[in-house]
C-alpha cells in the first residue's frame, strides 16, 4: 500500500483534491439528469451560455492567482522572520487591491454581455434577476480569491483543498434541491453563493489569525519594517505576460456554447455541447488536481533551492495525471457510444462520439500545456508570451470560424488541431529552451 501511495504521490492534500474532483465527476451526471428533466433543450442552452458568460472573470483575474500561489510559496520559507511576514503581507495587500477593483467591472461586464445575448431573444425562462445576482455574488468571490491563493502558497494546502471539497459537496446538494423545486437558473446563483460562503469562512474565520499576523509586528518596538517587496519588480513582469496569455486563451477556449448561440441561434445544440463540456472539464479538473495540489509545494521547494527534488516530484505527478486523463476520456467516449443501446434518449444530451474523440485530443494537448505552464511559474519564470499568444490566437480564429461554418464539428476540429499542431509545439519549444537556460 505504501508503495502505491508513493508511486501515485498521494498525500492528505491530494486526497481532498481528488475527493472533490471525484465528487464533481459523480455529481455531474445527477445534475445533467435534473437539467434534462426540468429544463427544455433551449433552456439548457441558456443555462450553459450564462455559465460561459461568467467565465469572463478570466479577463479580470488575468492569470494572477497562479502567480500569487508561486510568489507566496517562495516567501513561505521566510515567514518565521519579521521581514518575511512583512513581504507576505505586502504581497497580500497589493493583490487584494487589484482583485477588489477588478471585481466591479467584472460584474458590470457580465450583466451587459448577458443582456446583449438574451434581450432580443424570446426566452421562456426568467433570466434577468438571476443574472444580476449571480454576477454580484461572483464578483464578491473574485474580491477575496487572492487570500485563498496566499493561503495555498503559504503552506495551508490541506485546509484550502478540504474547504474546496465541502464547497463541491454542499453546492451540488443545494443545486439539486433548487432544480427539483423548479427555480431553474437560480441554481447557478446557489452554486456561486456556496463558493463565496465557504471561501469567506476559510479567510475570515479559520485563518483570520494568519492574515492578522502579517500586519502585526512581533515586538511593540518594531513599528515600521521595510518589506523590500515591489509589485512592479517582482510580480508585474509575470503578471502582464500571464494576463495577455489568459485573455487570448479564454477567448479561444471558453465561449463554445456562446459561439453556437451567436452564430446559429441554436440553444439546443449549445446545451448539448455545454453538457458534454461539463463532463470533460470535470475529467480535466480531476487530472490537473494531481498537479495543482503539488504546485505550491514545488514552488516552496524551488524557493529554498531544492530544484532536483521539485523536478522529480513534478515529473512523477505529470505521468500519473496524464495517464488518468487519457483513461477517463476514452471511457467517456465508449460510454456515450453505448448510450443508444439503453434506449432512454440520454445520448441526445451530448455531442456525437466522434466529435467527443476530436475534442479529447485538444483536452490532452491542453493538459500538457498546463503541466509546462505550472512548472515555469513554480520557478518564478516568465510565461511564454510569443508562443502562447500566437498559438492561442490561431485556436481562437479556428474555433470561431469553424463554429460559424460547421457549428459544433467546426469548433472541436479547430480546438483540437490548433492545440495539438500549433500551440503545443510552440510552447514545448519555449519550455525546453527555458529548462536549458535555467538548470
């Protein structure tokens, strides 16, 4: 048993991370069944389009959360000193200001985009008030999200992932109840509210003493301490690069249902694609959890100079997570292929198996990109702007043009082919160059 645990790099933090992903994978089909029972095909399309619209928070987070985890991981080894605490406190304060300001335009933009998409459509389900409340709740979650990143990087990984598990469980149960009671789009509001409340508990309840300690000198004789921390010098060089990459990436990969509705006004097809993406995203999240749960640990190891240990840990987790991803995607393709034999019409809620197989190629390529990207950030390396922007721009053009002409088939073809044949080779070349230059 110990040998298996070591081979799979299992620990308590990963246990919570995997439990959350497994729960989401198991809960997803239940949610899908409820959506098929209580929503019409067009209403399901609206449900997933609103979810895609809320994804524009990527444009306001700009990839900064992963940078904060890395920065906090590098500072964690100095938390036992007064200057170390001050540097961590300065990092937290600057991040809070950034996300606090970013949350306001996010809420306004989400509502505006939703209004643009739906105002001219004849939609039977009530969407206006749920959209406004959902955008507001999501904005509050964004405002406190840097605190979670700081906690994860500072060594509280177990607590962060434990809370994420409870978030997933309680959100699913309450969403199911909301759907069963007929509140339809309010289920999205419930899910977002659960995430906000659990996050607030972690930051303002469980770990309030930690954040308070970052701003209190250990001795009353210490009144001011030069932190030596500069956001402009230490974070901004990575931030603007990651921000540019995040914007292009999001535009290329996160609007698939929106493309269907915008170009073809086909809410039912958007619903099928959105429901399929719900499952594939859950699978991808399950696989990447192996990497994310170790990300702050690897950052901390790099921070104290243990690069060989960090590299070994990262490689082992990369192999395990990639194997899991491929096995799960193949299983999903086979499952959807046999659904017609059951005779319940469940296959109508998903895209065709061939389309899913093509989409899966892109999912695997995207996973490799995530592995490379996380490792570079763990070493406080600068993201690969040229390779990423050129590559993801090609993906954006391919999915939008493909979606316009060929609907779902065009989207998955554009996504898979450009990620596998353009983005991955470009990024891998930059990654290998980075490894040679920073041994």
